[in-house]
């Protein structure tokens, strides 16, 4: 799943709420702490929360309890153009 695809799972308007942590995508839709895709006014579903989790008051194991629904893909680096001899 790309970051663009992940962003569609923001938990709003009945959509599923997914978050990514360390390249794994978790479904937090059923958690009462992620109502409408928002976690206590600090985090929004549909995002990679790897960096934010480093300063969270709980450990990563809390997120790891949720079902894994995918893997976050890194975008491929842009390909260099090959210049031919004219």
C-alpha cells in the first residue's frame, strides 16, 4: 500500500481507519480511541505514525494488537534519464 492509498483510510464518513507503523498497516477502526479516525485530537488515521509513536505515552505493542492489513511501500526513486549519443 502506498502512502496515497493509506490516506484514503482516514476513518471519516464510514471509511475504515488505518495507520502505518514501521511499514506495517494496522486497522484501528474498531477502537473506541480512534472515533472518526481521530486519536484523542493528536493523530489522524490514514497516516504513517512511525515518528509520532516514538514520543507517544504508550509502547508500540499497543498498536501491534490491531490487525495487520497491509504493508506500507516506499515509493521507487525516480529513474535517471539515459542520454544517448546523437
